[in-house]
C-alpha cells in the first residue's frame, strides 16, 4: 500500500503588529502578537510513482475560486519548496510526491495561508521521510528552524497557540493561552494585497510606532480588554492601498464587533466578537451582501499530523 500522510496547520491573526524601520538586511524588525485560529489548511501527501516528481493539487470551497486559482502548483508553491528544502536538510533526494492542499485560509490575505501549508508540509515530510527512508524524526524546534528559512510566519504556524514573534516574526516565544475563548469573523477580499507592497507603502507613510512589552497579554480577562490592546502598524498602509477596507472596519464595528482590524498586511479584516452567536449573526448579514465572511475561534494547535 502506498504511504499516505495527512497534516494540518492553522491560520494566524496578529493581535498586535508593531513594525520598526527597514533594517540594512532588507527586513523590517517586528514585534508581533500571534494568535492561531481554528481555520486549518489540510494537506495530504501520497508517495508518487518513481520519476514523477512533485505534483500539487489545490482545492477548497469556503474561499473564492479566484483565491484557489491564485495559488501556483509548480516549484514556486511554498509546499514544493518545503519538500525540496526538507529533503536537502536530511541529505536525501527530493521524493516523488502527490500533494493535495485543501485551502481554507484566504490567499494573500495576511493570514499566513502559504506559511500554514509549509508548516503542515514540514510535519508531513518529517513523518514521510521517517517511514519511507528511515530518517530520524526532527523535533518541533528543529522543524521551526527550517521553517524560518521558508518564511517569517512558518515557525508560528508550527507552534500555534498564542506567541510573541520578534526578529522578522520568526523568533517565537510561546505565551500562555488566554483564559477565555475568542470569537472571530474574518472578511476576505476578492483581491489580495502583496505583503512587500504593503511594507513599501508603510515606509513611504513612515507610520511605525515604538515597540511595547506584550508579554502580559495572557493576563487580559475579557474580549473587551483584548480588543482595546489590538493594534496594527500596517493598517494605514493597507487602507491607503485599498480604501474600502477602512469602511469595512467601520461597518463591522457598527454591526457589533468589539474591534475590527486589518490582519497583518491585509486585506483580510479580523473582527473580534463577544460571542460565537453574534459573530455568526453578523456573518449572515455580510454573506447576504456578497462578502466572504468566515467565523473562527482563537487559540488553535500548531501544525500536526492528522489520523
Ligand atoms: P502572510 O500573512 O504570511 O504575509 P499571506 O497570507 O498574505 O501571507 P499567502 O496566502 O501565503 O499570503 O500568499 C502569498 C502569495 O504566495 C500568493 O499570492 C501565492 O502566489 C504565493 N504562494 C505560494 N505558495 C502558496 C501556497 N501554498 N498557498 C498560498 N499562496 C502561495
């Protein structure tokens, strides 16, 4: 029987995203507070016929078709890059693989969709190579180290939960989970925003703030208090590139969100609600207006193997 491995990884929102001045290495230092959501990418990896290389199939019905079509299926897909890098790290040839990606995270939406795929692929490859080639399984920290080479958000998608991200966002300090459940409504846009373009606009606007100490955030005791701490230094840049976003934020708060904010580099908007019922009620209103609105809970597990 052919080897089949299933793995998944969560989306993220940045509850706080503080961005510093562009550094000489070409990156912006960030001070980020990540929260994993129970919106998961699911990956299935099947051993391919010898000599067939890597083939990637992407599907999903909860996000617009345009999002699915925007995901490359060639060597530029992050999952393909992950397979090549992981095998290289083990000193092995890249295996022949058929990879199925079930996408639930809006693409180019500032929610780490590609990074979640890479994080799921790392745990899947770890298992595949152990089963097929007898390699030793790497630890979560070792997987996160390889993940950092693939993208700044990959390590967080491996750890999940709630964490601080410093450096480029790839240096992860796990925090204790919040003491209450957070309920989110995510509004995706039909068009994506390129992360480098948002950062370039941020540079033009000069809208960065000083970094603050975020470690005490686990101690907040209500969604109201959490909402008052949410902040995103990239929000003004996203608004200036896509002015409709600021109207959408205002609309969500009028409809009862405790706080609505652009997620990371956008254009997805993450809105925090007091209850799951309220988030669902507002999602129905928005869906009837043609908006892609997804409800989700905060505090999900990082990448893992699924049975
Ligand atoms: P982040 O929040 O980490 O900045 P994002 O969620 O805004 O990222 P992604 O969904 O990761 O953005 O997609 C960014 C671009 O990466 C896409 O436009 C697509 O061309 C490319 N890409 C490569 N591999 C993938 C993948 N597996 N899933 C989604 N996009 C991918």
